C-alpha cells in the first residue's frame, strides 16, 4: 500500500484530538463556541496556536520517523524549521497537512481552518507521549 492509500485508510480509524479546550464542546452548549473559535483563527492567535502544534510534532519526531504531506508533496523527516514552516503555511493558506507515522500506522491531520490537531489510530504509547507533549504546550488531548 502506498502512502496516499495508507493516508486514506487511516482517516477512517478511531481518532483523538489535541486541542486548546480540555474536552469536546456539546452541540447544545450555551456558550459561544463558534465566535471563540473564530477569534482564535485570527492573527496573531492562529500563528501562536500553530507554533504549539509545530513544537509538539518536532519533539515527537525525536521518537518516530515522519512522512509529511503538504502542498501535494511527501517529505521524509523534514528539518524542524521546514516542518514548522509547512505548518505555518498550512495555517496561512488553509490547506491540510498530514504527518504519517508509518511504523505504527498513525496519522496526524492539521487544517488551517481548525483550532485542533487530529490523530488517527494512535497506540497507547503514542497517546501517553502525546498527552505529555500537549500538556507541555498548554494544550489538551481527548477522544470525542
């Protein structure tokens, strides 16, 4: 199975979310989630949030090899600077960025139009590490 096929198959698996909020906002919430989400998608807050996700992925790359898909192209273990620039570009142009951890069949998905990062098919070891890394950036890991 090539990387594109693997990416597609992993998008159908169970997923977790790294987010600025500690749990999913209920559909019937009395709050103003969509206005607050829009607030965090504006500059400079969007870039600050993007840097936090970049920091998590860069640190995670110490433990796992990466295949990064951005702008219709795959890159193997891009440099930390390149990974950070791709993620910030993803935010700026509202295009998706995918990070494939082929060795454990896990996939990260980021989209410049969202305030969260989604992780498909994580194993227990990845979840434990990801929880610590998210916490170090002031973010939360939860499963919908």
